[in-house]
C-alpha cells in the first residue's frame, strides 16, 4: 500500500515520541537497578532519540523478516521491566522480542517478559556484587578507550571502578593534556560527558568518576594504597612487558592484585579471547593477556565455522589500519618496512594472529597461516579468512548460519553480521563486537570459503578487554534472554 506524506510523517513522529519516552526508563533501570539494555548488542544507555531509532532500524539486518524492530514493542518491554524491581542484569530487547515471536505460546508480551526475567525480579536490593578498583597503566589509544568504556559502564558503582591511571610525566601541563586527549578524539569523537581536572591533587573527574593520575617511570615504585586503592586490577596498556616476569612488577605494588595485558602475551601467559576461552581463567591466574585485536576478531568466527563445518586449513590476511608504532614520514624503524610513511603507503608486515588463534582455540593448531598489510587509514581493519572446510556448503547457507550465530549463540557479543553492499570501513568505527561478518562479500565454492570480517581494532578490541576484566573481577550480571 502506498503511503501518503502526512501518514509517513505521522508514523515517524509517533516512533520519535516513543523513543523519547524510553530514555528515562532506560536511565532509571541503569542507575537504580544496574540493568543494562541493548538492541542486538547496541547499547541504549545515554543514547539520543535518533540513536535509539537507528538501533531499531539496524535490527532488520539480523532479523529473518528484514523489518525494523517495533518501537511500540520495545517500549512495552521497558515499561514492564520498570515495574519488576529488577536486580542487576543485561537485557537485549531485540533478542527478547525475537524469542517472544518465535515462542508463539499465546502469552501477552508483558506476561512473557515477566516470565523471562523472573530470576532477577524483586532482586534490586539483593545485589551482592562489590566494585573492583581498576588502574590503567599507560594512557594511549587503548587506555583512553578503556577509560571511556569504564566510565560509561559505572552505573551504581558496583562493577569496575576506574580509580587511577599511571603515566610518565611528559611536561608541566601533562595533566591538562591527558584530560584533553580523553575529552577529544579524532577517530571516536568527543567524550560523552563532562571532564574537569584538579592540578593540585592530580586528578581527573569524568562523569563523577574521580581518577587519580599517578606519575611513575617504574611499576614497582607505586603504592596504590596511598590513594585508597585496594585489590586493584591493573591493566597494562604499554606493551613494554609481555611476559610473566616483566608484568609481575605490577604485583609488587601495594594495592595491586591482578594484571591484564592488552597485547599478545609471551611464554606461558594465557591469551584470553572473551567468548572463546574466558572460562579457563582461574583464581590462581594473577597475570593474563587479552590477546590482540586481530586474534579477538578472527577466533570467534573461526570457532563458529569450525564447529559447523570443520576447518582443514586456511590463510588469514589482515588489512590493518596503521598504528602508533609506525612512522608518519620515512624514518629509521627496527622493524622491516615499518619505517616507511604510514599515511602514504601500504606496508606488508607480519602478524602473529594465526599462531595466537591456536593458543585460544587449540583445535586450529597447525591449520592456519597469516600475514598483514598496514594501510593508510587510522582505524578499522579487516580480516580475510580463506578457508578449506571438511564439509561443502553454499554462500547462502554459511551466511545464514553466521547470521543466526550473531543473533542467538554464545558468541553474540563477539560476532556481528551485516548484509549490505554499501558498507565501508568508517561504518564500523565504534563497533562493540570483536568482528563483523560482511555477508555480501562472502565467497563460497563447494568446500572453499572466503569470509570478510570487519573490526574496529581500537574500540571493538577495548570492549573485549573490558569483558575479560569483568570476568576476572566477577562483576558480570546475568544476561537475558537466556
């Protein structure tokens, strides 16, 4: 049926009003109940009306019926949730609604939501979670993005609490410059909130989070207890030390309890890819690695494919944005080719992602080779997975399998899915998934398949690191739908 202009505008205004009414419900659930809401992995907290409507629109890529998510339905879910006195939880409204439609049991949507969330109903004051102090050692690209995510996820304060950053003092106005870099980012845009500094006490306050800035050239010289920090999780973003011996320096500091490295670990360190092997973390593991951005991007997709079809062997080619390790203009560099100007060249370089993948997923040992090309973009990379499978498949079949995996599997936070012939790298800036399968680019010929996986090598990876941090600290809330 052809729509009339007034009808079309009227429907938009109606959806806009509902999205506007959702904002206080989302905020109250978050601040009062520690309930985090999302739509197919896209967070709704502190989002604008337009951002909420765009999340509903994006859902068509993941739903079989290829339709926008109904704002009327998601509003009803939120309204019901607000009446349940919920305890801490993570609720995906899109997936909850999809489960309701698939169930088709004759229940009303309100009855279904009450049944699904019964486990956390009337548990608002039963929360036994305690906040975990976090220290960021280093404040570069990953450190600042971790800070943004941690501040965004502060909630009622019983999760991960960013308490301090440790850096080398570079100038007399170091504090204001650090705050400015947190406030403004050329790739990820402005900080979503307010930031103030206290020069006398060397603190940055971001959205109510008081962050102590500690100046030190040596991990072992810091006493975190002087700042009221106890049993802290130290996240080393420097990459200077990548083995247990070097990173153990952090554990000598009063107030430090555990260490996470945001780079591939060497030696016997466990390389953790959340969603794959995070259950291997034990209380005895005082130092672990969160692996690399590329390893996090490819391993979930490789696991999904291997579980369904079996992987005989494959090659991983990474088209990776340049990094701070490269030179802006030609200059000496100890690494091969990396001395050439990053903004002007494609640079062939090595990647350890194929080898590291086998550390997180041992079934792949000896089956993968890998290489990388650094390209003149500042962020967002792509992994091309050229695989030979044990079982033959078709392009349509494997794409549908990966779409279902992105929606309903245990890898739903790691794997995203897009089915558009028009997307390019900048469309994935800010993606919170480890990797995004580009269905339009999939190539399949019998048991040979080529998959293209986009990933925000900065922000998506940082989200994976935070998930590991939550696992280590035991502050993750139950997720719904089950």
